[in-house]
């Protein structure tokens, strides 16, 4: 278990398409453990493998309250989506920034667990947003490309809220 270095915007690895996982070996299990450590250390909601420099289709998400299990998704794929939500989004690879992004309000995702067993996860609102955001990472897409009116500093928002 170790905290890995989070790659930041401008790093080419974040623009590449990640490869499908064919089998879960020990190296991949270590990667997943490290991704969870890195996610919690950074106090994030989700992390995709390319954000730690590994071009494999692996995502970890934890939008839950304390005590719940994180969601580990291997080769995730959106198979259904509906509705729309417009809201603020941030990314551990774009520190200190936030942007407004439109996402589906509901998604149904097919993925594989660490035993390469297929499962389905359905998400509304924040989880739907996180699933879309992290799967975009696997395709080399950062939210900043989708942000309506560009990205802002989180400090600007804090100032606005103080007023
Ligand atoms: Ni991100």
C-alpha cells in the first residue's frame, strides 16, 4: 500500500486512451490498493489509473459517507444514461480548479470486479457524475474540455460565498 504521485494537467499520459484489463494479477491488485490510498490521501471522490500514470481501464470511486465500501471498476462501460445535471466538477489532476459540467443525471455502468466477475452499478446525481468523469479519464478526456465557460479557481468561489 502506497500513495502514488498524481499526474496533473499538461502531462501527456492524461490524454491517452487506457488499455482494457485482460486479467487481474498481483500487480493490478497492488495498483488498486495504491489508487485507494492515493484517493483517500487526496480526499477525492474518484481516481482513474491514468491519473497515477498507468494506462489501464481501472477506476476507484467513493462518494459515500464514512464506513461504506469504495467501488472498484475494471473495464467500466456506460450502457445506459438519462436525464441531465449541470453542476460544479473538480479533478485531482487539475488542483485548485473547478468548472461547470453537464452530465447525465443517471447512468448504468457495466464493469468487472477484482475477480473479473461482471457487475452493474447504477448511479444518480453525484455518483452518475463521478462515473462519467472517471470513465472519461480512461478515454484521455479531462472535464476541463467539457466545462461550460471554462474553469475557475476554487478560491474565487470561496470569496463569492464569503460575500
Ligand atoms: Ni478527474
